[in-house]
C-alpha cells in the first residue's frame, strides 16, 4: 500500500425499524503501517468554521481507535464485545458517548484495505442507535 491514499467512509445509523441515516465521505489521506498497526491520517473541515480537525484512525484487526484533535476532540476506542465510554468535545459542548462494539472485520489486499465496524451508540448511558462504519483505504494510483 502506498502512503498517499483515498479514504472512503460510509456510516450508517439505525434509529428504529424503518429509520436509517447514512453518510458518505471521500477524502485524501496518508497511510502507513508500524508495529503491526495500520494508520490513516486526514484533515476534516466543519461547515461554518475555519479550523479543521486532524483525524487519526489506527487498527490492528482486534481494535480500532479514532482520535480527533482540533475543532472536535475525542478518542473513540472500538473493541469487539466491549463497551468504551468517552467525552466527545465539540464547539457546542461535550457529550458523553458509549461505544459497544459488536464486530470488527478487516480485509486486506495489495492496494486496498476494507474495515467494517458494527456497534451500538449511547449518549449519556442511553441507547441512541445501532451503527455501522464501512471504511475503504485505496492506493491513489489504483483508484
């Protein structure tokens, strides 16, 4: 895999039987692998603000960490069959979120990595939604 990649992220939230919200993003990113961990780093802009947020996604197949620093600050840890709680700090205030990860699946190919995460999302210890994140990391020259 090359250092310069395209990151395709699709998030899906199920808030009821017939309520599903999805969000798709494609962005340029940097990829590297160190000590058996994969890293993807990219900048994210928030509408209405000049400042950006630096995102670092790190995974090894068993866990996935998402760290945001800047306009938004959070360290989210996804571990299979485990719940993690963290503060999600935004320009509008902080929110206590819980992440109860059901499954993490990673498929690696020569120029592409696909990661799926299935989890339940809580806000202030109340179940909000069942969620899925689908992430594709692709070498730029192959996309």
